[in-house]
């Protein structure tokens, strides 16, 4: 029997977070079946960990994946991250001494700091799985004000480390081709283009499958939300956060209401409903036309199946060329067309490639709203596009090629 290769997967995101459940665990389960023994070292938000730890542990145990959760430290800024980084290094080094890993997989920048240290101490290869231009995201999202000398120093530190991660890692994962093209223009790089593999935020197309959603399931949800089968639904999935342009999406909906009077805007989110309703009032939208609900991951496909269109407008900042919205693949996998803006990763390219919706100029909605009223998208072709571009199997296969290229 061939011994499994041991991989330490380090994530500053939690496995009890929605992204951990959609963008980490499914990949690692698939790769476990290909002969890799994983340990996940993650940082969990306390409330979510308390609520979901047993569920996540059961999933990971059944796949033979060891889980080493630590509780995320939220404040104070910078110092809390430094403290977590110290704990990350200590736990990672301790785990390596007992397990003797063959490879370190680092999700984003804080984890890559630990990967770099493990490479220096133990000569371990590490993968820099970028997940976006993190330092630039902190600035573009107004979380780091460069006029503040502390944040300016931290930004400069990570931009310097970013180059080091790229040069010293065994492989780099980029979410978008747009980001890969941008990286290859940077100075002080010592890499060949094929060191960067593009793997978007993939989707479990077996879970997000319209064929598995029954009319009875839809009817139960419609009754719960007090909407009829004939109601036109514009849908939004996930948290609003720093990047999603709530004002512009509500403005789009207010214009859509003029064409489709009975339309409703359904938010499937854990965000505070009052903040969304308050914003809606500013655009003259009645509270009755906004529906806000939560959903467990297994319930999300049913929610999406109610959408006529899924919408996401994202602030088109420099850092966003490296972003791959998870919701795009999930919505498309359900055969639902999307409405999005340009300047965000490869999203507009994907919409055009698979005829899967509309790319909307932020300052000119009228044309798209008229087209939406007319309808006319092929749900099966949209789903086929998601399977071709976003499927979990394809993503796991690309990761497998990266792993094998390093370890063989």
C-alpha cells in the first residue's frame, strides 16, 4: 500500500464560515480521495464555531481529515492579527514535528507568512493560494487608511512579502486570469508564467443542481416567504460586506419595479435586515418588496431556484481584478442568469462566454432592464457553462496537478 502524502492546510478563514464550507472542505475531501492526508489548521469565529463545530467535525472525520481549529482574535486591529500569527506558527510547527508534512498549502497572506517560516525552518515546499490581492483589498475597502503611519507600514510590509511569497513558493494559485496577467507585469519577480495556476472559486454542481429541487420544496419556501409562483424575483446571495454595492443594486431594483410592478428583491443573507430595509427606503422601495431570509448551505440551492435573476454589483477597485465571486458559480449552476458589473475578475468574460446574463454599466441600467423584461435565457446552457468553468471536479483536478507537480 502506497503511503499517503501529508499536507498541512493553513487557513485564517474558518471552516465553520460559509466560505470554508464551500471553498475549502469540498476540495480537500476530493483530494483526500486521491491519496493525500490532510490536516486543516483554521481560525474560527467563536459564535459560528460554537454553533457549527459538531457538524463540520463530523464531515471532516468522515473524510479522514484532521481538524485543528483555533479561535480567531478580532481586536485590536493589527495586534490581534500578530497574536493569531504567533499562535498559527506555534501550532503549525508542533504539528509538523509530530506528523512530518510533505507540503504546506497556505490560503491567503497571513497563512503564507507561516508557510514561508516553515519553508525556512524545515525546507518544506508551500503553495501560495492567493485568494485575491489581500493588502490592496484592505486599502481599497477602506480598512487600512494609508494616511495612518501604522497602516501604511503594515501595507508596505505585506506588499514586500507578497513578492517573496510569489518567488519562494513552490506554486501559486490565482482566482482569475486577469490577476495572473497583472502579476506577471510586476517588478522583482523571478517566475515563469506556468508557476501560476488559475482556479476560480468553484461550486459543487452536484449540490447546486436544479434537477434536485422539487416543486414541493419550492412551494414550502414560497409559503414561508409569502411569495407566489408568478412573482418575479431578483435575488442576492451572501453577505453584503465591504465590497458589494448595495445602493447600486437597490437603485437597479427600483428601476426594475417600474417595468415589472410585482417584482420582489430576495436577499439570502445573514446580514442585519434592518440595515437593508433602511437603505431600501432611501430609494423609495417599500419594505414589502424586500424579502430577507437566512439559509443553511443545503437550503441555498432551493433559494436560488426561486430567482429569475441573481444580482451582484461589486466595487470595481484595482484589487477586485483578482476576485472570483463564489455566488456567480452557484447561481449559474442552478441555471439562473446573473446581472453583474464589469471590472471584477473574469466575471464579465464568463458572462459573455456562456451567455449567462448581463454585464451592467453602473451608470446606465435602462437597456438591461428592458432586456430583462423580455426574458430569453437558456437555463440548461447556463448550467452547462457553470459545469464547464466552475465545477468542483475541475477545480480539484487542477489542484491535484499542482500537488503532483511539486511532490513528484
